[in-house]
């Protein structure tokens, strides 16, 4: 069989992401924020979180297809000039407030990533 593979998605990683999404309406895609929101996750270090999130970001197209009730946002906050991304449940009415509450920083802007 002659098949071209564009993406490789790890099914275990995808199921792990689903479990994290069951625990929280916000899943930060920034290592420090991720560790704040999920302190009991098996990932305990910045380096581990970076590795996990790098892999998770490769599954975002799959998440967009299969999990339509979560949306990717880009946000900036008062403690950094750089923006970060976050998955937020589409049922959340005030994205800014949800991100601030879970991450514990003042969010200065939130923008939908398409």
C-alpha cells in the first residue's frame, strides 16, 4: 500500500488530553500555566510540561475535528509581553475571566485563533 502520512497522532496522548479537558474548562498551552492549572498531573517540571505541550500542539488539528466544544485562544497577561495559547470550553461565556481564574494572572487581551 502506497500511503502518504501527513500527521502522526498518539492515541494515548489524545486520551490523556481528553482526561485533562474533563478536569478543567481551560487547558493552557504554556508550560508554567499548565503546571498551575494541573499541579497533580504526572508532568512536574517546566521541561516536562514543554515536552508534553509540544506533543499536544501536534494534536490540535485532531482536537479541532473531534472535540468541537473546545476553542483555541491566544492571550496576553500582565506578567509577560509574550502571548500564550489556551484551549477553552466553548460553553464558557467569559473566556478572559475563566483564564484569569485558573491561571491566576490578569489577562490583558484574549483573541480567537482560527
